[in-house]
C-alpha cells in the first residue's frame, strides 16, 4: 500500500508539472490580451494575471471586418467539412467492415497505398485547378474528405459490434441503411466523437492550403489572417477598417494584440473538448445488449 501511494504521488507530481507547462503559456497569453496597453510591459513571461484590465485589444480585433469574416469562414469550413468527413468516412467504413463484395481486398490494398504514398503538392494543385475548385471553400472542405487512417480506425470499431445484433436486425427485416442508422451509429458514439474532434481540429487549424487555393481575402479562414498578423508582423491587416483614433492606435502594444488574436483562435477548440470528452469513457456496447 505504501509503495502504491508513493507511485501515485510521483505520477500526480509529474502530471501537475506537465499541466503547468501547458497552462502557464496559455494563461500568460490570456493575461497579456486583457492587460492595459500602458501597463503591458509590466507582465513577465510567467505572469498569469493581467496588469490592469482592458478590453481594447478585443474591441479592435472584433471591429475589423476582415477578422469577423474570417471567423465566419472558419466556422463554416469546420462545420461543413467535419460533417462531410464523418458522413463519407462512416458510410465507407460500414461498407468495408460489415459487407462482403467482389474486389473488397483490392479496395483495401488501394486505400493502404493511398495512405502510404500521398500525392505531391503540384499534383494536388493541378487536380484542384482542373476541377474548377480554386478560390472556393470546396477546395478546403473536400480535401481528404476521407482520411484513410481514420477510416481504418472506424472500420475496426464497426467490426467490434457483435454479429448477433446485426443478425437480429436482419431477421426483423432491417436493411443495410436501417442497420447503419439505428444500430451501428448509436453504438459507435465514442469513435465518432473521436473523429469529430480530429476532423474538426484539422479544419479549424488549416491555413497552408488556404493560402494556396484561396486568393480572395474575403474567403480566408481565421488561421490565414492570424498568420498574416502574427508571423509576417503585418499590422495593417489587424488595424484595417477600425474606427479607433490615431492616438489610441499609436499607444497599443502589438504583442497583446497578437495574444488576443491567438486566444480567439484557440477558444473554440477548448470549448469543443469538454463537449466530446464524455463520449470517450463509453464502451462500444453501452446500451447495446440486454440481459
């Protein structure tokens, strides 16, 4: 018992310091974003409490029409893209995991080849161009509409559903669509929640292909605007369209503006985790079989 207590103490201590290493930079950015411009220099790299309190950084950011538009673009791309991903991945996983058809092994080998040998960026760009998807949201939404790695994860989960449940549904006259919608999907909430998180985070954080395929700044997602401001230090992007006075703009600290922009980009993901986390602890057969 004493040895177990010591081991738990060591584990909890390690986890505590790891949590601090993750939280302190985020809390420092949060404190920096809420600090008054004239006192922001008083905040150290380990400070987690704002120096003074001001919402001026968020007022400037949210008064920028380009940033507001980019937030809406990111929300649209993330929601629609994730729905497309989940729908196509789940349908494909069901067909490959729960049905038998001629050439199934060939399809699986082809999918493995796609996962191992991805096309080059030039090939991908030419395909998007030939399909007429340049400067459209579809170029981001349809990219990797089915992630092969996630597809195999979901296939494995579908295969764990007992055949007795499927056979019982077939005896009752259910077809593949009814089995998929009323048995397979309800029993696969943990796997679907995981893929929702993976796909959602990917779409929300996408910026590389957006910079290549989207030339209209009005269609840029938030991450592209964030990169424009934080990485390239282009302050004109952040201040464009604001109705603040020149004196106020001159007194601003651009480091705190950058911190505020990063917080806005991170908060939606932090809100998504608690909503999905409850499904991670559920087993495959929760509620699936009766005694």
